[in-house]
């Protein structure tokens, strides 16, 4: 059973930094892409950043040049370094792993970690 456990959220002032971690268990994810999403109050979950198995990254325009996604395959962990935080970054941040195995797609989410940025 795959489990994703996020940590590192908290309360920070605008302009500050936080580093989120997502530790995966139950599967080696070195061959899979990983992603961070966030959800502010409301139904929409927004893709923040993703990283391929080869290390290529992609970011939402709203976080480019402020956030950095990285991975440590030996530790089965993906990170999100968040700098120059803004109040609009306040959200619950979720780690995501999805992959195809034959005809079936598997999609896993962590429990989320709250990030609150005060002005």
C-alpha cells in the first residue's frame, strides 16, 4: 500500500520561507513523476510543481522563480522549497504520485500540510 506523508508546513510571515517534504512508502518512486498541489478554501486543487523521474521540472506561473521542487530517490522523498512567500500562497499543500500499471492508473495523495502566510 502506497503512503505519502507530507511535513514542513506552518505559519510564516510574508517574505519568509518553508520547505515541505513528502516521504513515500510502499513503492519505490524513482521511475515516476511526482507533484505538489495546493488547495485554498474552495473546490479547486491547483498544480504547483511537478518533477519527472529524470529531474525535469514544471511550475505554475504564480510560483515560478520562488518555489523549487526536488527529489531524493534514495530517500524516496520529494521536496518543495518555498521562498518569498506571499499571503496568496496560503493553502493546504498535497503531494501526489500517479502512475500506470498495465491498463490501470493509480493515483495517490498525502494527507496535506497547511501553509499559512501572514501579511
